[in-house]
């Protein structure tokens, strides 16, 4: 027995209005890194491009991991550039990215609905979803900023 209240009149989905897919909001000009750059090089990439998420791909373009600015801050000493800097602080910059990257990355597919993708972000407490094809090749990335942009452009759902 269904005891839910009936939907109010006019609450049906708009006719001809498709549910937006991740492909419609994802960024396709993706800044990415291979497995071998150092933490120092990765930090430079993030700063130069003003991004917070750096997908890591293998030689075939398949997603191997993800590094965030937060990951780098945890592994790079806050003493760098100060009078307290030491050799160990500088040495940390030379570690390879694959050592600290997250390997079990939560991803989206390009045909996933934006609602499903947004729910993945919320459920996993993360700020981005690399978008991969069936072969796990990186084809895009979608972040909380992309969802905010969509909301700002389309307004709240009816």
C-alpha cells in the first residue's frame, strides 16, 4: 500500500526536457599528470593552472589516480621557504606523485545524470569526479564548481 501524498499539480517533469548528463557540464580541457612527476612539479601545476584536482593517468591515458591540493599540503612541509626549512623538507618535494595519489578514485561516466554525479560527490565527501569511458580513459572532469555553474545558469528545479 502506497501512503505517499500525491504530487502537486504541475510537478511532472517538463515535456521535452531531458535530464542533463555529466557530458554536458564536464570540463574536457583537463590538466593531468603522469605517474612520475614529483610533488614539487605537481604543486607547480596546480598553482599555475589554479586548479585543486590533478588526475593521474598511465601511459595509455587511463585513470590511475588523483591528487588534490589538500593531499599535497599534507605531504609538503609548511616550513619550505622559511628560515626553518631543512633538507628533509626539500627532499619531500622530490617524491613521485604515484606515492601519494589516491588510487581508488570515485568516477563518473559521461552519460551519468548530473543528479547521480552530484549524489556521488555528496556520498563520498569529495570535490570532483574524473569522467572516464568504458576503458577507464580520462575524458573529462566535473567538480562542485561545475554543479554550481549549472544551478546558476538554469535556476532551481521546478
